[in-house]
C-alpha cells in the first residue's frame, strides 16, 4: 500500500515487542498492575494514531507551547505536588498520578529542535550556545531544586543532540573528568588523588612544553583547573557526608557492597542480583520466579523490573531484551541522521539519547554498576505517565520520519 511506504516497520515492531513483553512481565509481578499497563498500552496506541493524523508542522509550530507547559508543570510541583517515595515530583488527583518531568522532556526536545532548525543557529557563536543551554537548563534547574537526581541526569542526553549539531566535545570531556575525580576521591584518600593530579599536570607540561604558548592566560588556566580538581577531590568526602542518608548510602553501596547496607539502601540491589543470578541461562519460567513471586524486591514492577526478566527468562531472555533495546535505539539514531529536516534530526537525536540514558542508567542500577536513582526502564517499567510520555515521543518521531520520507524536498 502506497500510504505505508514511509512507515519504518522495524521500529514499530521493536516498540510493540518491547511494550508487549513489558506488559507480560508486569503481569507476572502483579496481575492487577499488568492489566492496568495493558490499558495504558492501548491508550498509547490510540494517542499514536491521533499523532499520525495531525498536520505535518503541528509539533514544530507549537514547540514553544509544549515547552512552556512542561516548565509550568514542573514549577507547579512545589505548591501542588505530592511526595511519593521521598520525592515531591508527582501530581495526584484521586487515584490518578502523573510525573510531569516525563512530559517536560518532550517539550525540551521539541523546543531544542525548533531552535536549532532556525536559520541563524550556529554553535560557534555564543548566542546560539547560550540559548541552547538555557532551553535545557531552565527545566533542569527546576528538577535540581525538587530534587530529582535521576531525571536531572537524563537531561544531559540533550547534549548528545547538540554534539551532533557542532557542540565542542570538551563539554563531555570536562564533565567526565569532574565526575571521575569526585568518584575516585570517594574510594581513595583525597591526598593521593591530588598527588596523582599533580603528576599528570607535570607530565602534560613536560611533554607539551614546546607546543604550549606560555603567558599569563595559559599559566592561569593551568593553575585554576588544577586547583578546581584538587578542591573537588579534597571536598568529595565532605560533599558525600552532606547528602541525605539514603542518597549517601546509595553511593557508598558501590564501594562497600550491598551486603554492608542489606537492611537499608542495599536491600533492593541484593535481592535484584539474587533474582537475576538465580535465573541461570534459560530462566525459571514465566510466573515461576521465587524472588518475583515472593515480592522480595520493592519497586520490582517499576525501576527494578529487569530483575524479573533475569529470573524468569534467564540470561537468554535478558540478552534478547537488551538486544531489542540496542537495535531500537540504534535505529532511531540511524533514521535521525537520514532526516532532511534539521528539526526532525534534532528531535530524533534527543529522543534516542533520552532512551539511551534511561536504558543505561536503569540496567546499571539494577546490576549494581550505578547508584539507585529512580530511573524507569523505557516502555518496560510500570507507570501510565512514563509509558505514555515515551510513547508520545515515539509516535512523534514516527510521524516526523514518515513525513520526511514522503516529502519531495
């Protein structure tokens, strides 16, 4: 059929496969929640159909409104939000709850795409750079104040889209260096870290002495950067101590192991690893997982849903799910790069990067490679607002890709 020529069938298949698999696993944890998730899935398909019927330029023309509404919803959490699991990042009306940050990400993706696709955009100019950072920074600042550390990390996904559009790679390098120094100083004596930094700086000077044009500016930059990193290393333990107890323990679990906090912050991780490991290669079978059926892992239907996959479907099923995600995310990047429109490309890169951040952080969290920060697994964790928000982004991109492939320009 001619109308179906622009539809990317592989992406749609992967979306349906992951979502269907998710409903089945949530049903295994809690039958009532599984039935609700199936309803959310059906609603999302209806919303997806409506998105496909919308005008081509609808999302581009109304990007500013979506962005504004997203920021207003975030700010509204302070007077009207409901605290759930220690974070005031939900709206609750009757039996319905909604997490606005999930929808705010859609607004940021649309607004960033709208701005980048403008004729005068060029990241070599400070105006374009600062404006792009402001689009990301305003809602990110609100999320930081809430505070919602997990969602704040996801906002860094937009820098991947900006990198595709010309953002200097030093933004990522500087961030990685700061994070690395901080984390190393938590596990090693800060004085040793500072000594190591001093040696690295001396080696840089020694091997690049002929290439560096030494003057007041270059010397000041070297000294200032060293003092910044040394100060961060020295202050890392103090910063950790100032965090709330549950957040501090979530980080300390990475260094001391979950058994040291088995009754507090390490409990989820301990039983999550137990569930995944007990599944073996082929798994225990659908609805046959003893850890899953015993409900030993809190939030097993939401943030820790992957441990259910590992226990019931084993290494084989978990690997298949990971492969589906990897192919799906890679496919979105691939299709984004082929877009004729800059708006479509930037939105696609933002969407794929958000998926990548959620996927990587959630799996790292469940397997003990990353602190517990409350990041849902896209399409897979139980929750109407999360699933609907991811589905809206998915169908917006499907619509943009469909329009792009059928355009004559």
